[in-house]
C-alpha cells in the first residue's frame, strides 16, 4: 500500500467524567477516525473509530483486570513499583492480600486407644450438630465461671448459622447455671474461647456447650485452666475456601515408666477425591504416624477444602498405653 503523510493529528485531553467530542463539536476540525482522547485521571486512551470512542490502551504502567474489565495502576513507594516479594502466607498475615485470612486449628486428646477417635477434649467419635440447626446452651462446673467470678466471665463462640454463614456470639457466664446462646439456630461451632476473665485468667472448670434440648452430646468444651477449646473440628463457611498448608501432630506416654505407643493420625474432610461434598462421610486427606514424638507435614500443594465441608483429625494407637496427643492445622481462608 502507499504510505501517506498525515496532514494533522487530533488528540484531546480531559477527565474520565468529561463528555468526549463528537463530530462537528470541534470548530476547527471535523472529528476524524483515529482521533484520540486521553483521560488524565485514569490514563486510559480512547480512539475514535468513526462511530464511537473505543478504549485502545493505557499510558504508563497499568494492568488490565479481566474480572472487572478495568485498567489498574501499580502502587508506588519511593518512586518504585510496590510488589510483594515475601512468602504468600506472610503477605496474608500482614493483610497485604485482600479477602484472605490466616487459618489455625488446634486439638488435643488425653487418651488414645486402639479404636479410632477424634482429636478433641472428650475423645471418642465427635457428634456433629444437625445441619438444620439447633439452639445451644453454655454451662460450667464451677460457680467461679460467672460475670463476677475468678474464672471465665465471658466467652465467645464463633459458629455457623443454618446458611453456613459465620456468626459470633459473646456469652456472659453464669456458673453452674446454663446460659442460652441467643435465639438463632446454629449448625456448627468453629471456635470457642474466653473473652473476659477474672484473676484466674482461664476457665475455673470445664465449660461445655450443648443443645438446648439435651445435655448430650457435648459440641465443644473449654477445659479447666485453658482459655480456648481444643477441637480439631472445623466447617468451612459459605462462600469461603479453606487451604490447609501444614499439619503437626504429637503423641506420647507420660509418667516414669517407659511405654511406647505408635499412633496414627488422619486428616479427614467430608469431600471425596473428586471434590464432591459427602456429608457425614469423612475421606482421608493426609496421614502420619508417630512413636512418642512429633512430626510436621508441610503440604507441597495446599489441601483445598470447599465451602460447607467438615474437617477433623482422627487417631488410634497400636496398644492401650494411655498416650495423649495434640494436633495443629495451618493455612488460609479466602
């Protein structure tokens, strides 16, 4: 083709809120295809096609977000682009990645038997709440766990409602008298801890949470002398995804006698290998054995657990030596 010299060049400058010129708006020139409009507040560049203004580029350094279809600029610090060069988990902990939060879960079991049991304060097979939800009550075995006592004066319960949305309840303790947890039916308990204490700075006795209709089963417990419940159970809230990055377990037999018990810990979730939710059916996600010691598994690829799935750790021993065990899970939620 023959290359022709452009006789003139039309370029307009304004804000994104300004009306862009249309044909015959320019008193000196007719608006011609190829004319440009540069937005000084967004740095977006538009080109007139002869029919409409079309976004054709962006001046400076910007990234196009395919989710919002918006060009976004880089943040600068000391005249240099600000980037995150630290560990992904470190960045989450420091709040540098929006929509992400740290995840940690602890559990302990005082007696490991040759039968499979779930890792939490009471041991045995944990009974989950009904997905239809139910009312809850809180009670202590000591009158010191009350609003004016030396022990737990208030506790917080982080739970899920019947829509699996996370909700937090703060309860003023009343000693050995049960206290009802609000008026909303709850279907899961994810965490319980002392939020206000007397001079003991811990629960004066075991604090249990159970249904308003029965004193059994117990759904959560803060043990005497502790500030937080030790349960390996967790349910992923609606609209969230859990990524587990590590699992630490330990087991051993105390006392003066030399006793050994090989304990097998299994991380389980109500999600099968194809990623399908399977309520009440717990599939293994990781497994490790320890003999009077501890071990930490760092997953090369985080274990992904989808919304509304239940997670727990189970354990059994090869002999009844009375071993105790602890577990810890870490990762993030987004």
